[in-house]
C-alpha cells in the first residue's frame, strides 16, 4: 500500500530558488522539508481548525483518530 501521493502546488520564483538552494547547497531533502512544514502548520492551527469546523471535529471523533 502506497502511503504518499503526488501533489502539485504553486510557488513563486523566490520560493523555488530557496528550495533549490536547500537541496543543492545544504543537501536537505526538500520533500521531507515540505512535509514537516505542513505538519507543523497543521499542529499550530489545530485548535483553530477544530474550533471553527465542528463537522471536522465530529468526523475525527467518529473515526477515533487524528492524522496530525
């Protein structure tokens, strides 16, 4: 079973150059960097998400697990 899926997202030129520098100069795995950044953002805003969206909260209670 494949756990990851390919997604396309838009970046501006400065963001693209930053990701290239992270990859080439600092040898940082850009895919993992993006995944960690998204996970951190979701963790920071989890309270707001649950507070504003009752249906999301009810859904996670039904399945009894939270993906973040």
